[in-house]
């Protein structure tokens, strides 16, 4: 499900937990940023948790644009976000970091590294949450074709519980804040 090679800017993969369905799901997020009248639109699989994660990521980005070194006015873009559940999940509250990176990728027209799955949730202040269900999420990413997974440094201690086969087959990158996650996720151009 995760193709080899680079995707368009704003296009990425993540895994979230659908608490209503009680299962994990692979999500593909596609974000387009076009000059326009400051619209923010989320379509596709749009449960309450997904909308909240997207909105928090957007609000955090607006508040920290200069800190990120982005010289563009975020308010001058129409942002359209399409969320596709590739495993029938209907909602997830833990996709914030993926939305954040996708927004920056789309605005800067820089693709995310190929074969990457981004895990993690953040608050409106950029505080990262520990990824719950890490083993299940990494297994889904691996089975879907991921070559690399990014997750918060807080999850480093969970690696003792993961099977060696998972750790050996994936490149794992840790990040300690949303800005560092973005720099690690964007493809070198």
C-alpha cells in the first residue's frame, strides 16, 4: 500500500487507533496548499478525532511559522486535506504530527521521504504524546510496505518489548519536537 519512490508534496502515511472500532488503521493523508482565501478543509475519513488533530496541527503551525523558518503567510493559502483510511478505520485522534508535517510539506512544495510512516500526536502547544500500541502500529506500517518509521523519543523505552524482526526490517527515527520531526521527514532535494 505504501509505494516505493517519492510522493507529491503533502502526501504521506500514518497509523492511528480508531477507539470506536477498537482497531488500528493505516491512513494516507494528501494535503494541497494553493494561494487563495485562507480556507481550511478536511474531507474523506473525517471523524471528530481526525478533524481535531488536523486543526491542532494547523493552529500550531500558524503560531510557529517564523520559528520554523517559513517565510510565507500561512493565511494566504487554501489548505485542502483529504484523509483516506486504507483499512476501514473511521476516526483516529493520534495523527497530529503527520498532519503537521504534511501541511509544511504542501506549503513548501517539498515531498516527504519515500517509504516513511509518521507516528505521533501533539498538543496545540507542540507537546508530544507517547505513541500507544506501538507494536501494532509498527507491524501495520511494515506490512503496508514502510521502510522507515518516525516516532517520539518518548517511545525509545518501548523497544525492549518489540520483536527483533520488526526492528531489523525498519529504519526507526526518533524526534523530540515537531520541528525536528519535520526536518527528518522531508526528503532531501
